[in-house]
C-alpha cells in the first residue's frame, strides 16, 4: 500500500473503495488488520504524545479521516487521493458484513447509545451480523478482560467508539488478545451519530471541510478547545513543515 508521511504521521494513500477491498480481502484470508484514522486534532496530539504516535504509526492501515489532512497533504506536495471518513467506512463495513456474513462487535459509548446502534443495524440488516456489544466505560485493569471477551466473541470486525488516545492505545496494547478478530478499528464518536444523539453535518459541509464547524455549533463548551485551538495549531504545523521543505 502506497503511503505518505507528514507531520510525524504515516498515512496510506487509498480511496474508500480500495480500503474496503483491503479489509474484505483480509477477512476472507483469515488475517488481521489493525486500522486507525487521523484528523487534524489527532495529528496535533501526536506531536507530543509519543505513545499515541506509536499506536497510530504502527497500525497496519491508516486513513485520513479529516478533510484538513487531505488539504495539508496537497500543500506539502504529497497529495492523498481522498478523505476516508471513519464513520463512512464503518457504515460501508456494516453493509459488507451483511453481504458476506461477517460478524461485528460494537464497543464504546454510553450503554443506551451502543444499544441503539445494535438495534438499528439489527433491524436494518439482520441479527446475524452482531457478535456482541459493550459500553465504553471501564477501568484500566479491566482492559484485558474486555479484550479477551471480544476475542472469543467470534467477531470478524471490531468497532471501538471511545475517544483518543484511549481507543488507539487499547487496540495497540491488546492486539495479541484480539488476534482472532480480523479487522479492528477506532470510530470515535460515530456511535453517537448512528444513534442520532448527535447530528452529522450536511454533505456540502463535509465536502467543503466545514464539518468541524457544524460539530462545534452543536457542542461549543465541549468542542471549542479541540477545534479552535487544535485547528490553529494544525495550520501552524503545516506552514512550518512547508517552509522547512523549501
């Protein structure tokens, strides 16, 4: 897989279609693929959080989730094909699971949220795609027990809806216990969107890179620091790297 490196971050240069094909092939061959997505906020955090940087960069498949990352790749002369948003990839993989009889474990979010996600996909597709589910509230010393439970569930796919860097570190540190799960992926706040607890931005805002603004408008107290300060830092990092490459 062709990849680029910007701002201490490795990213695979793949389209959504190519990513789905790689995941499907991995499951069909009985192998394991550890997936992660990166956006501006996560890349900023990776500059100082070396554990997060390791957890991300040592993943098997890394997609650009944020439109800002795609723009940055172009500014830095290493253009990515397109944005592969985590929530869109998750939705496509749920449909793929239905088509190919794969099973999914849903891990994360509040209890009522993850239950709504499981209920929605059960009704939309079938109960056959559900390997199990669990909310995202646990203590550090419970992680291995949870990973073993997921590993024994018969799941081909694991979605982890927990905030960064917890989800990346959980997947990285428990990779051996999850080895029977063919595809593992962190999906952040995607369960909240699927359960309709949070609305997703209109398509035109997604394509124009304004999805962050829509999210900020919904949860200003919670998200202002991440987007206003984080995005400013990201722009600064891109400018600094662009100037250093001249």
